[in-house]
C-alpha cells in the first residue's frame, strides 16, 4: 500500500526520498526490519495473551530428554509469523504482481488450515486435530490455485536464455534472451548443461497438444510439491527452533534465486532463464526472513512459544510455492533436504515396521524414533530393535537443532552454486 501510495504521490508532488520505494532492495530491507519488529515486539504481546488464555501444548511422554518440561508452553504462535509476513508485504510490495498475490494467498490459505488444526487440538481437546483428509484437500486446493493461475495469468511468462558459442572453441561466449515473453512450462534442472526442461517434452508425440498436456502435468507436480514440503515442515517442527531456523535459511536462498531470476543482467551472467516480475518476490522474502528470525527469538531453546500447525504448514507451503513460481522446483530436494529426510525417515520407519511384522510377526524399527530428530534425542540402544544401526547416545536438544541448521546452510550453499555447476 505504501508502495502504491508513493507511486501516486510521486506523480503529483516532488519531495526528497520519494523515489526510494521504487527500489526493490530498499523495500526488501524495510520489509525485513518491519517483520522483525512485529514478530519480536508485538509477538511478546501475543505470547502473553496465549499464556493468559492457557492455550498450551499437550505433551505425551515418549521418553525424550527434556520433553515433559515443554508441557503448557503456548502454541499457535504461527499467528505471529503470519502477521509479520502479511503486514510488511501488504505495505511495501507491488500488490498487482501475480507472484506476490500467489504468496499472499498461500500464507492466508495454509494459515487457516493450520489454525483449524491447532484450534481442534487445543480447544476441542482432540489430539488428532484436523482430519488428514481435510488437510490434503486444502493442500490440493492450493496446488490447483497456484498451477491454474500460472497457466492463465498473462504475467507469468519467461524469456529463455540463448547461448552464443564461439565458432572454433564451441564455448559459450555470451548469453542473450529472446525478444518476446512467452508462456511456458519450462523450469530449471540442476547439474546439466542445457538446464531448461519443459514438462511438455514428456508429451512430444502429442504434437500441438503437448503444451496443454504439459500444463496438466505441471499442475499435478505443483500439488505434489506443496503437499510434500508443507508436511515436511510440519514433521520438522518437533524441536525448539528447528523448523523456524531451517525455514529462515531456505528463505534467504529463495530470495537470492528470485532476485537473480528476475534481473536480466544476473540471469544472463548465470545463464538461466529470465523471469520478468519475480524480482518483486524479494520483498516477500525479506518479510519471510524477518518474521522467522523474529519468531526464533522466542522459539529458540528453551522455547517460550511453539508455532503449531498454524506456522509449520504455512512455512512449508510458502517455501514450496516460492520455489515453484521461480521455476526452481527441482532444487527443492537439495534446498529442503532437512524436510526431505524428516519425511523419508517416517516413511522408512512405518514401511519397515509393517514389512517385518507381516513377515516375522514382530515389527522392527530402523530408527529409535521418528521423525529423524527424535532419533538423536532418545536414550537407548538403537541396535536392539533394528538392523543397520549402531548405538547412539541421546544428544542435547540444542545441539541437534544447531547441527541440523548447519546441514541446512550447507544445502543452501549447494543449491545456489548448482546454477553454475553443469
């Protein structure tokens, strides 16, 4: 709103500093600071309110170190994150930008689903929360909105990078872009030379209809990614600051990717497709990073508030949609590696337990407990009930979280350098 107001006033009056809001870098910094202030200053008031209303976490005794001390800690703190993201974005971003609109819809949509889940758990005293079926329906619905909007919106276009090679050396001497924007289902794939792949290529035998089928496949992929990443973030939110800190790291990386993809000069230097309009997502990324870091002030060990599903589903969904709209969805397994292994650990544990129980009558486990972060937190010899294991002593919660953050930083660095490693 401030951005649009400044645009309007600049046409009527001339006053010093009015043009500052034209710069994405300035608005991003301002969004970061404002989100940080909202999540720390006003976040304290929300936490006090949650404590006053006794909106606390219900803890089951699973034999984890320090687990029962968390009982009664205020939950539903994801409201702080959502407010700290929405307010700076609404004030400072270009609200006519399709990509920004999609991020705002994602924030509200998944925030409501997570809030309903937490509400049922806290106020209805139902530990199961919102039915998994309804969560999936909500995530699929969001995937459809994102995919169909990208298909229909005339603003969602690309300019493909065209390499100019030397006649003798055949090395790339320069990169330029097509003169016209085009609708396309192309996206970036890592570690290959010609790193633009098109979903329509899977239907090359369909002729002219290939592009239409490509968009259908794209929508299906969007639904899968949104569901997988939001659930991965939800599973990761089991230790103080783990999901929050990991999300902040991913937010920084996605902000960098959005900026270079939306800047024709950086896109040419990196030899990646140019995505007009995605640079505006840097403002949203600034708010996202500020909100998560500010929330971490209260969520770091020992946590004074938990984000609940209100926060975790929202953060995961935002990361997924952000990567999709900047055509970097195949980088998600690298960037969101922490979320991925948390998801896989649960799938492996359940599958192996069912398989061994069916075969021998006694279910065995690969990990002491899943999601994976609880494996390192739990006392006992992991080799008693499972194969492929050696004894691992329980680690302090803060050490587990910091080590996961370090892994997240390494994965973020790898994600960025994939743009040049081919």
